[in-house]
């Protein structure tokens, strides 16, 4: 089993098995969002926004699928934007992320600044 390194996942090897231990559990979601490329956490000029489907969220990271296939690699910096509905309101979330793993059209990323507790 191959697991790519990820700063928000601690891997432990127990008798030839790898166990994932996360700082915060992931919540499965199906949310529409958008991403743009950024550099050093500042949005670059003339970037188009691309649609994504967010598959899971935690305080520290996000899993998403690209709607439009494109080259997005480990350590690429992006900005994502999506809406989260709470009991009281609909919040627009805009966060900088760093891609930690890729598989097909799916990506896993870590938030540069963790999400607020009440969001996830």
C-alpha cells in the first residue's frame, strides 16, 4: 500500500500495516467550489477560476475532484472558494491551500491557515 506523505497525517507502522492518524476527522461532503492558482499565497494576475467538487473537509485540509482535468501537482499552491451552510448562515469560505497528494482528478490539500472550528 502506497501512502504519500502529508503533513496533516501521521503514519504509524504496526506489524507491517500502515495506520492513518489524523489531527481532526474528515467530514464527507459534496460541495461545489472553485479554485485558482496562486503563488506564495498571493493570487497571480489573470488567473481563471475552475470548478471543483469538494469531497471532504476537516479543520486542516480538503479533498476535492477537478471538474476540468488539468495539471495540478504536489506542493502547488491554490486558493479555493466554496460555501458552507451552518444552522445560522451561509458562509463563503476562501482559503489558500497546498496540494499534498494527487490521484487521477482527485487532490488532497492542507489549508495554509486551519479552518475555524465552527465550520467543519
